[in-house]
């Protein structure tokens, strides 16, 4: 009797221990609130929203900080943020639904599905497949052509896709990985052409509504005063401040979605459930399509020069599926994406072996804030050990900024400040055209030169003489990265062309000045 009683007590205790361990395995880190607060203070982020899903359940959905500097309105799990390139996985999912319906195949030639589609190389125009649009192997350079929509321009999505034909490839087709927003804009137009609806309406009908993502939208035009949305913030002239919303409607399929941690938790749970909507017998897309999107299509090189402070995070492999980055960490496969638009950076990540998903949304341009929080969460669920990621990423950030400042200081010291332009300033004035961007103007104003990118309201810059025939474009809107403008002359002393290059090594790659080649617009061409 006594022995039996002891056995019963032992079994009860054992079961309680197992139950406690299971609860602990599902729970977020106990110190998460303090950790997030520390990250926000260190990296100067006004507001963060986080959701964590584990084993088919939402185990955390919290907001931290404020939606807008100087305003006490708090961030919560339903606060909307611009999610940037996390949009790309939604565009891939939209394609997947059309594949499931038999309206498309992953390997259909793009020109057959999108009338008039052309690349610079005729061979690539014929060989580009739907899947090629979704995995960054088009041959275009990093961010090539992004100035057609960043900052916001008057180009339409159709305009953007049409002008792809004028972009010279940086590498041969399918030979290298290079992140391309333009190919996802093209994929969104394939969705529209195939479905007969706009990309925006198709996502609402086929993805947002079935998942119950009631607050998620595809344009900042949907915001109304009093809505629960976070304001974008950026450091302008070194000071964190509220900046205007960036409208990305013309690049929608590459990055215009606005969503919340609560809505994206539903998205993450569906993804972890292989395309089936949790709690239902309905599917957003088939398991076959899910497997296709989560399988590596393009090899992403693993950088050799990983900073010492974060070397433990360096993956053994990295790749890109269809709308998703793939890599490993501590023996687990990670599937995720980051996103950045003016004033916001975000992260969505899933760990299939752990049935774990993490969403982190921020309203400041500080990647290291969400990265430090993400790895703290992952280590907790993986059973440790962990590191002081906030300190590590802060060290990396400080070194990056110091190196950039030294590079710019070195360039300034080497500048021949006593040199003069080869021509009188009025000779540089005129209209200039680039094959894919179109026309810009240079005019004399108040004794100086003013460059105007006519397609964008933010495209006005004062040309400050740097040296010889190079000027620095100092944009009047200080959220735009400054650029060097260098003129080349013909033997007769007239201008042949000018090129551009970002001044700061830390300039976002979407300021792809280096891909522009402007030549004078002749009088005959004007007529």
C-alpha cells in the first residue's frame, strides 16, 4: 500500500514536471519586456510590436513604446506598421494560389503571362519564368531601378515594368543572387493580368480576408486620422524625428503592405501549418505550393567578413526560396524576411522544427533593434545559451558608422578644393535623360545649379561644387541620400554625360544612383 502510494506520488510529480516544462517551452522569455525596453533605448526606437506563435497558438502579442514621438498614444498588438519587403512573401503566395487553380505554372514564361514584358537581353526576355521573378536571380544589380519608386514617384506599376527593358544586366541570367524589387513588382502585375483584378484587391480577397487579417492593407492611403497606426521615424541630420509616410503604391507587390503583429501572427501560423488555415479545414494554398516557396531556389553567398561580435550568428548556408530567405541557426532551419520602408523596419521569421514564429515591427530605421530581440527570443526557445545581443549589435553599428565617417572624411581630405569646373555653370544647365529613369533638369538658380528629378517631389537638390567636374547633390529633402554628380566632356568641351554615386557608404541600396547614365537632351529631341 505504501509502495503503491509512493509510485502514485512519483507519477503525479513526474507528470507535473513534464507539464511545467511544456508550458515553459511555449512561453516567451521571462525578461522579454525588460530586454525590449533596453533595445529600444539603445537603438532609439519609439515603438515596437511583437507577436510570438508556438505550436499553433499565439503565446505573445504585445506593444511597447509609442506610435509617435511626442504623443503618448501607445503601440499595441493591433498597431499598423509598414512591413516593407515582408510584402514579397504575400506576392509569392498570391502566385501560389493561381498555380493551385491551374491558371499559372511556376515555370511559365513571363512574356506569355504579361503582355509586352521585356528584359534588356532578348534571350532573358524569352527565358524568364514566373519563379525567376520571385527569387532574385534576374541578372539585374542590387536594387537596380529602385529610383523609379523610391522616393515616391509618378511612375505607375505598368511604367516600372515597361522600363525594365532599359536596365542593363549586372551579371548573366540566373548566375548570381542580387536583391531585386522590380521583379516582384512584375510578379504583382502577373497576378493582376492572370486574375483580372488588381494585386491589391486580389490579396484582400484571397489572403487577408480568409486569414482574418482585418486591419492589413496595401497602401498608406487607407490610413485615417484616429486609426491605430505607427508613424515612421528616421534620423535626419543625426536627430531622430517623425518623417512623412512614404507612398509605395507603384511598387506595391515589392513592399507596400501595412500590417500589425496580431494580423501577422495569423499569417505565420498558416505558414507553419503548410498553407492550411489553423482551426479550419480550409487552405490558402496547397502543401505542394508551400514546399515550393520554402525550398531554396537561389544560393545566397554567406559573407566571409562577419563582425566578430556576431560571428556566432553566421549561418552555414543561406538561400532564397520564393518570397522567403532561408538559412540555419543552431541546427535549425530559419524561414523569414525583413522589410524596410522609410521610417520602418520589420522582421517575420519561422522555425519549422520548433513550430515557432516571431514577428517584430518597429517604427524607426534600426535593424539591430529587431535583430537583437529576435535572437534573444530564439535562444530562449532553443534552450540557450544566449548572448548580450544588444551590446554586440550596438558595437557593430558603432563601428559601421565610424568606418563610414572615416571614408567620407578621407574623400573630403583628398578633394582638391581649389579646383574649378571646366565650364561656366550655365553650360551644365539643361535637360538630361537616362534610358530607364527618363528626364531630369539642371537649372541655374541664385548663382548656383539645381538638379530636379521631375518624377518625384523629393527630387530637388542643390549642386555644390566638389572638385573639377564633380558636384555634390545636396537634396533639400534630407531623408534622401546625397550623391556625387560627375560630368564627362567631349573633345570639343561640350558635355557628353553625367553619372552619379552615393556619398555615404551606408546609403540604402535603393538609392541606386550608380545605375543612372544621363546624356544631354538635344534640341531636336525636345521637339
